[in-house]
C-alpha cells in the first residue's frame, strides 16, 4: 500500500496531511516538459475540495513545479445527498458558470437520476454551459457512479435583475470606500465659499483659477464671469440635423440661480452630460450673454470643473428635532425626497424627525422605510392638515354613533369622542390607517398618541396631525 503521507509528508503541512495522509496512491504521472505532476489517490472517507486544492498548491511550491493535479477517488458509499454542496465544490472549481447557482441546493436521487433543485434559478444558464454534464462526469470520476443529472428550478433566475443588483452593490461599496477615505483628508475651503478649492477638477475647456462670485452679484454688464453652484436640472435637445445637441442646465449657489447653455457636437455633449450629472457641484467660467431663443441671460461656458462642496454638519452637543418638514411629495413646498431628508437627519445624529407634508401623507411609507422602520431614527409621522370645527359637520345616527365628513376630501370618517378629545380615522389606498385628533385644549396634546399602521408595523405618532380648536377658531398644531 502506497500511503500518500509516505511520499508527500515533507511537502505538505501537518494540518493538511491529517486529512489526506492515509490516502492510497493509485497512479503517478510526471510531465517533465510541462513540469506537471498528476497523482491518483483513493480515500476511505470524503475529502473537501479545499483540502485537495491546498495540498496541490503546497506540493507545487515545495517541488518547484508549474502544476500539481491530485485526482481523488472515494468509495460509492461516501456519496451522500446531504453533502451535495460539498461535492459540487469540485465542479465549481472547473466550471465557473456553476458559481452561485447551487447555494442552498437540495438533491433527490431516484433510479440513477440525480435532480438538483436550484433555489436561485439559473437552469437555462447552466444547461447552456453544459454544467449538468460536468456534474455527471465529476460524480463518475469521484465515486464511480453513473448518474443522469437533472436541473430543476425552484425559483426562476432573473439575470437582468441579478446584474443590476450586483452593479448597485459594487457602486455602494465603492462609494462607501470613497467616503471612508475622504474622512482622513483635510480639504482647503475656498475663502468664505462652502467649496473645497483643492478638489477642483477640470471636465471641460481650460483650467479655472478665478474665484467664483455669488450668482446674486452677477450683472448683465459683467460679460465674463466665474460662478459655482449645485446642478438643479438638466435638459438635452437634439438639433434637426442630428449631429449636434443643445444642452441646458440650471445651477444654484443658494444666493440665486443661473441657466447654463451649450451648443456643440453630440460627441462632445453626450459624455459631458454624464460628467456633470455625476459631479453635482460645478465651477463654471464663461460669457454672460442674452439668449434670444429663451429671451433671458444665460451663461455660455468656456470652462467647467467639478468641485467638492463642504457638507453642513450639526455639531451641537444637544441635537435638535425637526417637527415641521415638507418633502417633494408636498406639492410646491419642497424638492427633497423623503428618503434624502430622513437619511440627512440620521447622518446629523438626530434622534427623531417629523414629516408634515401639506394635506397629503404619501411620503410616510418611503420615510418609514428610510428610517429602517424606526431602527435608525424615530420617525414622527405627521401632516400639516386643514380642518374646520368638527361640530359643524357632526351627525349622529339612530344607534348614537357619530360620523364625520372630512371637509377637504369629503371622505366619511368614523369618530370617537373621548372627554374633551375627538378622534377620527379613515382608511387610505396605501396600506395604513391615518388617525386625526381634534383637541379642545392644547395641553391634551401631550397626553394623546395616535397609532399609525404601515406595512403591518405599528409606530406611535406624537406631536403631529393635531388640530387645536379653541373658542370656535381653527388652529394648527404639528
């Protein structure tokens, strides 16, 4: 008997030899020309591919060979459906297309047919790469079992969705890495401007050295100007000939805003649009000229550079809590999304934040999701509402129950009177119930809570969507 340990114990570490040292060498082939060694080894028990691969690499390095191939053989009794993922590791190594699809795979064996249940789909991909045949051949090579392999999808694999997810995860990883690196860099502010001068990076035209002026200070008499700003909106139009494009975009430094207009070959415009959208904040030098087409003064850029803006921070030891905040879903009130606002509050270390859009509640599910369903920040679910004295719209039916018609929408609401507080609720199309309180005394607000149900999770609403009615006059409190 030619034990593996007798020949290779000097070339493989002790941990590895423990697993494969008792293997019986059945064949031994050397290729002097290719500097390769192939060894057939029979084992009494199954050995994971990682152990075999580790031994191959150790022997190759110790003997200064280009490649070492260990060909393991196991007894038929060692084939087990419970260990199918361990067996498939041998296939993954030789067939990259198999990677990922067999995670959590379950197997069934009946009449020499091995059915592999794919929980992540991928049947078409695997069969097109003949992975099913590769598995059959590998099982025969390892266990001397001649099986037909059948692939069965438990869940259909959406390759487009998988690729999109992988790209998004990669971008998020790169962005996180970039943010971590930025934490250790001390940038130089451009005098009193909230931008870092040392991050200026040319993306169009010549380099910019002139300090930007406030857009509010720009005059029609200036001619040539340099300004900075965040990109608010972009618009690209193709000319009738189709070879050129008109590119308009608005920027603001929050003293005022300005429209930037370009006309150039589409081979220049197309990549520039992507760079500008990615940059977000720009420094632009160019001519401030009257545009007869739009009937306004616009900035014709000679040079454009991206620049990093200094982020606002909340350095107060005792953080504030915003109780009155509108989102982009509050028409004509705001442009920031619910997600962006909630994430900013989290970034500033705030313990809670309220969403109080004007007369609408569509932002609440998105904001609740951004808060990690309350795990990252306490979300105060609210609305800046418009109600009138409920007594003018109150009706009692024969059963003594009260109903109330919501003055703005005309939606009937069930109403319950509790002492000096009237509570009413109404179902909405999205899956939650919004409850309003009409409170006679302002001090009652602190003693009342409204429960709002979103996606099956319960959150407590305090200090929002309360209407205080005192002396017949309607007053808003949120």
